[in-house]
C-alpha cells in the first residue's frame, strides 16, 4: 500500500489533496503538506529502528 501511494506522486514527487484512484488523477491543491507528512511518518514506521541497523 505504501509503494502504491508513492506511485501516485507527480513528476515533482509531490501529492495533491486528493487522488482519484480509478483515473490515476491528482485533485486539489499542490503541494499538500498533510499527504507528505503522512508519507514521512509511514516511512519512519515501516523502517527498522536505527539501533537495529547493523
């Protein structure tokens, strides 16, 4: 699911307010801070902890 969201970014690697999944269109204002903050938070939660990396 995370990689699917990343695949919806535009050529500048940013997301808009909304995504029409069926048409693969980005709707609304650019850049959308909440979307980008969500991506950063999700990446942090999906990544291994720094003290676990060898």
